[in-house]
C-alpha cells in the first residue's frame, strides 16, 4: 500500500508521525519531572526562615531619685541598674552611685531610687548625743535623725523608727518628705499627722 504513495507524501506522513512521537515524549517528560520538582525541595544551609521569630522578653522598671529624667522605662530581661540609669538620661551631679549596686539585675515592676550625696551639716557638729537632730522651726530631718529622735515624732514608735532608718540605709536619703510613704507602716493618715513636723536635707 505504501508503494502506491508518492515519495513526497510518504516523507510528509513519516515526518508527522515522528513529530507526534517526539511531541508526546516531551509532554510526558515535562509532566513527570515537573511533579518530581514539586515533591522534592532542596533546602540549602543557612537559608531557613522562621515564620514566628522569638521576641526578646522585656520588663518595666520605675526609676526615680537622682537621675536626669525620672519615669517608667522598658528594658530587656537581664539588664542591669546601670542600663536603667542610662535610659533615664544618666545620673545627676548630686547622685551617690557608690551607695547602690550598678551591676544588679533589675526585675519586672521594680522601683529604683538613686540616692543623693549626703551633705554634712556644720550645725550637726555642735549637737550633743542628747540633742534631737532638728533643723530650723523644730522640724526633724529624716536623713540625719537617729532612732531616738525619730521616736519623738508623734505616732512614730521604735519599730517604725527602725524601719525608717533601714529604708534610708538601703534606698538612700529621702528626696522629699512624701518619700516617707514608701516605708512600711507609714500610711496616708499617719503621714498627714506628721508631715508638718518633718523635713529632708
């Protein structure tokens, strides 16, 4: 039968058949290997991307006293007292940094009070041990009064006087009379009764 077909037409038929075979093979090849490419994903080292990176934990600290800008600041967990002071724009010239531990790790919700330098009052040198640590107007200085003098304040007993001294030694000098409210046992009612009898120097 093929002998009856002219050579030109025979070549055309053979070319079409060859094209169909080659085209079909290409389609099968592409489909098969495209599926493999979708199933096989090669991850190169160092290119891993995390969808939810771990956020660094933060803490909130209140810093006051002898710093240039008192306030509440956000720090990283593990930061030190010196980092908190830096956020508060540094210590003032009147700050006594030797009385606090700058390397101490701060904790969430902590209040840091930067103490001031203790000023030596010349008048104190002429006082005897029996004289109360008072200033003009018979006001008692919370920063220099001893236990006996503190007990002379109405409503302040030996226990509360000791707490005042302990607070003063650990936190630093009182910056203002209102700071007395930070001492355990001193409530608003008691403070209102004694605020006219105390001062700070």
